[in-house]
C-alpha cells in the first residue's frame, strides 16, 4: 500500500473535529486578551489528511515539501499511534504527481468506465437518487465454462468497485448489477467477498444479498461530498444532463419559429437566421428542403448567418423588413 500523500490532499476534505488535537489546532491565550483575538486554528488540509487517513489506510506518505515533511513527522510522532506510517521526503527532479502517475489516477477516478485486468469492466453512473454500478465481461471470454468466467469477473469486480466506492467517496443508495449467476453458491461467494471487502471501510454500510436478477442493493453513509463533486462542476452547456439536442431537432425548432414569424408578420418576406456554424451547415446540406420551399413557393428571402460564439442550441430568427 504505497500512497502519494499529495493526492490525498488534492481531493480530501473533512469536517470532523477531534478534541485530542486541540494543542495542535493552535489554541492561544493572552495575558491581556484584546478583541479580536485568535482562540482556535483548525488543522490545514495536510494535517487533516494525516489525521484521518492514517494509520488504517496508509502505510507510506511521500511529500515533496521539506517544511510540510517536518510538520507531518512531528504530528505523527505526537498523535498517531502504532503502526505509524513511514514518512518519505521526495527529492526527485520530476514533479511528484508525474513520478507516481497521479494525473492518470485522477482521470481514472473521475471516469465512467474502469477496465479490469481480465478484460471485463465496471461502469459507474451517479445520479441524485442513487449510484448504479454495472459489471460486464467485456473482452474476457474465459477458458472453461461460462459460469466460471462470470464468477471470476464478478469476483474481480468486487475488489475494484469497493476501491472505487471508497476512493470516490460514494454515499447513499448504491445498486450493483453483477453479471447473472445461475448457481446460488456463486452468488453467496460474491456476496461474502463484497461483505469482507467493505469491512475495511470507515463509512458504515448496509448490504442486501444478491437477488435473483444479480443485483445487490447497499447503502453507505455520506460523510462529505464525493470526489466528483469536489473536482468537477456542472457543465454550463448541457446543465449536467450529459446530452444535447441533435442538429436535426434544433433545425425543426428553427422551422417552427420561422412559421410563427410568418404568421406574426405576414407582410414581411425577409428573414435572417443567426445560428451556430454546425447548424448552418446542417440547414444548407441536410435540412434545406423547408427553406427552399419558403423561397421558391412563398417568395421568402432567407439569410443564414453563422455566429461562431453560438452553441448549437442557440439561435435567433429575425424579420428584416417588418
């Protein structure tokens, strides 16, 4: 278990307090107290990570700051019981995140699909109501029976998904969709493995047995915001939906807006469409039949003006001779 300490600090955020650290948090007294005066200073993120992640989950801490290294050594010797984690001052010329491959680990921790060594994978989808984890065999075909292949993939997935749950700090209702197993013995083996792996988790969890559909329902106590909430923000473009309207759908919305304008200004025959460059291309190439009909049959003069700053879903239809 080698853990890059700076990666802990990067995403770690804790609200817990403990009175036995009060001497470190900086309580100060004044002979002549004058307001305002400091009465308490909370631990910074580095010492909070040392306090809450050791000694159960970390046996080695690597840090690239000499000053913070000394602070951590003093803190561990004073407050952390045995077994104490090994402290190591990183002196390499390469950035510490690059040396330990932390950027790749961060991307992996934020990704939806995590590949397993056997060729299978798990997919993690987080919503407001619950988190769904789907296990798939992927490219793994096995060498013997199908049941053996499925069991091996599920057992491998147990270890990875528990690691991901803890790393991403996923809380609330969690639904795990294992690959369907026919034998009750296989289901029980997967359940026992999941139960055993979760015993090392600091957050309390409750697990139900594998259902006949291969589903496991479990709850995990929320202690703080999850990793995705800490490192990500909602997409301003799709507003967190993860999908946008197709170009064809947007074109039809434009056509309906044109029809409204023709009814609103029946005497006007000049229209201007301000759209994104991608939508302009679609109007010229794939969806030009409606516009050609307006121009040839109803004698409209339609001008399409691409606006580079427009996202695909933004458009404006204006009348030029109203």
